[in-house]
C-alpha cells in the first residue's frame, strides 16, 4: 500500500479504464482553475493494481500563526474515482485520505461529485453527502433516428426543424476561431442572468482551455454570418459534456440553443461518445426552467450530489466565528457554504 497527495497524477490515470475516468479528472482540466492561492493536486491510494484517486484544488492559508489547508473540487465535477469494485478497498482508501489530511493540517474539503460516474457511492461516513439536483444526459448509443424519435421531445423536434427552416446552421469549430464570438455571448448571458463572479472567466482562461483540452470544440449556431449562440463542448471516452454557453438574447425567438444542443449531440456521437451530459438547472428546483429545457432532449436523469469533509472541527469553528464577526453582511448569503470563510 502507498498513498499521498501529489501535484501531478496523469500517469496514474493510465491505470483507469475509459468508463472509470473522465476529462474532469485530468491535470490539464483541474489546472485550469489553479490560482496563486489554490494549486492543483490529487490524493492517491494504491494496493497492487487497485487504485483510488481524487483530484482537487488545494489552498494553503495561515490562521493564528499556523499554516492550514483546505480543498474543493474544480469547477464542474470531481470526487474520487477507482479502478476497483472492492468496497473494502474503497473504505481503506477513504480512511487513508482522512488520515493524510488530518496529519498534513487540512481543515475541511468540499466535493462536487460526478453525475455520470455515481462516485458519491465510493464515499463513506467520512463525507457528508448532500443530494443537490437532477441533471440530464442524452443517450447517444442508439441510432440518430432513434435518438431523434424517442428522446427528443415532439415540440423540441418541431422547434429544431423550424430553426433549420429559418436558415440557422450549426458548425463545430475545433480551431476555436469563434472564441471571441463565444466570449461575447457568454459574458452577455451571465450579465443577463445576474451571475456571480464565480461564473465569469478571463480571456486567458479560454486561451488556456483551447491549448490544454484538445478533445473540445465550440459549437456555433449562425444565421448567415451572424453568430446567435455558441457553447464549449468537451469529451473523453464515453462521456461528453456541455461546458459553457451563451446566446444572443435578441435572437432567442429563433431558438438557436435547441439547434446548438442537437448539433453537438450529433457531433459527439460521431466521436464515439455514449452519454452526452447537459447538466442541470440553475438551482435545485424540479421546476427550474433551464432543467425543463434540457429535459426536452432526454428522459435520462442523473444525480448530482455534493460532499462536505471536516478534518479539524475546532479550527473550522474558530474560522467561522472570526469570519462572521468581520463579514456580517455575508452571513446569510454563505450560510450553508462549508468553506464560507474564503469569501
């Protein structure tokens, strides 16, 4: 047995079958979200050929003249992955992770589990698991005709056909030539939604994404030469993902987003993707309008859960008390955030 927290782990991913890993667990993806204060890292636990891995963003900070750490999954999805079906091995791996974190001065950790891998099931009592919301995935294994007739809602099929009849076209931009159009639409959409700073990304982020994530493209819907909607899609092995998107609010009546997702589904199917994950709504409500829109593409619902790990309750409570005293105006907004003292 050997284990530890490491700064590079792609070599370890080579021991995982395609269906047991995903692009979210690579050094390249997690590293997109590294900052001066948060660095990409991963915990690994190995027993012979059995391997357990959990990448995250590790933050170091000083409190009361002592150095501590906390962590959280990168934007999107994360949590643990393993190449073993042995439940006892999973338990030993999680126990080792907790021991390492306590020994190295971690206070707490926040996990965003992966809806397609159901990796919340790999956890044990050391993680408080909280069901968050349903997400939607299109099953791309049947033929396109079957997908069109059995998964795409009748009204959605009519909307897509109407968009095509109105002259809208879809293209997959693997060179990211449309990146400036995408950024313009994405930022405008975030402004329209009143999104928090968490959902905004710098131009450098997108340039780095383009360089580091080769299994990706910008899906673009145009009317003539004008781009009406655009989104970044990515994939690895059997899993495809709808990453970030934006659209022209003045053109929504032409339904470019419906054609955008259908065009991307066909593109990803051609790449061998089996499940195209669309994500969920903007909140956990079953009546969320964005979730309703995505459900028009598939009946397949997935489970998104979050997890909270506490390694040093005494220090955490002290951090909470000090933070609440300094930030009374934020206490309601961040009431349920495990790492609220970061904000």
